[in-house]
C-alpha cells in the first residue's frame, strides 16, 4: 500500500503560483501549532525567505538579466525551505490527506489497492497438432485481477499433490522414471516440444499477479503424437 505524501509539484511552479503556494504553507503550518509542533524552520525565518523571494522576483521583472542571479538564489532558498517542510509534514500526516492539505501542501493520490487473490484455474484447453513430440495447451484469460503471467507444469508419472505446490513454490521428488517440465514464459498459451509420445503427462497451469500465485489447476492428462 502506498501512503499519501506531499506532492513535489511546487518545484515546477511558475510565478506567481509559487509565491501563493509558499504563503499557503506558511499559514497552514503556523496557524495550526497544535498539529504542527516544532517546525524545522520557524515562522520569522520562513516569512523572510518568502518576502525576499517576492522582492527579488519584482526586481528581476523590472531590471531583467542584471537581477537574474539574485532572483535565482532567492528562488532556490524558497524551494529548499519547502523541501525541508515536506518530511516534517509527511511524518505528522502518516498518510492522511487531510493533514497534508491542512499544512498547505497537495497530497498525492490515494493508496493503491493490492491485486486480488487468484483462484484455481478450472479450464485447460489442448490444441490438436501434427508435430511429433509437441503439446499445445492453454487456458482462457483471467480478466480484472491484474494477472501478469501464467505457468505450466507437466509431470510424467504420479500426479502432484497439494503439498507439492504452495504459494508458487514447487516441491517435487520423483523416481528415476519420472520427469517434470516447467514452462514459465508467462503466456497463457504454452507450446512444449521434445516430449515422449509413449508417455502420458499430467498437465497443470497456474496464474500469478502482484499479490501471489494461484493454486494449481486440476490435472489434465495429455499426450503427444
């Protein structure tokens, strides 16, 4: 989850928007001393920084390039002061947009919502083909759950159990005549070559998103030509 914090858009504010914004922060913080206790820059100092910025801006607008360096310096001091207040306000707000707004800052967007837990895949579709040793298997797309990929497991021999696959971790130890093949290319359509036409495979698919991994699908027995 992402907590709301102070936006830093003021770094790009043009004049006079920056001056108006800084005065809003001055009022927001120092008119609410029970909320914003012991600010890192006190009111007289911050007021002086804002006033000096306004004076240097007026001089720059009047005299042009000859006053540019002084204005640039004043602008930098004001941005630096505002930057100093940001972690102070964020620490008090602890993600609460109302407190960030009270301080005169603009909160970032609300918390992100975690992707939903994924359920077991129900349908596996085997596509017939004429290529020896090839199996083509897929599952319908899962929509609306932030799926970022699909996996396929083929097991020759005894089928897997629930304990073999937990939270995306595969634990499997087969006999000498058993084989396990894992396809993790993320596509929901899997093409696996080089299989033995004399062997039947238990096929499983699973999906994953930013929250976790689905349980394995019910096994489907597949065989190539």
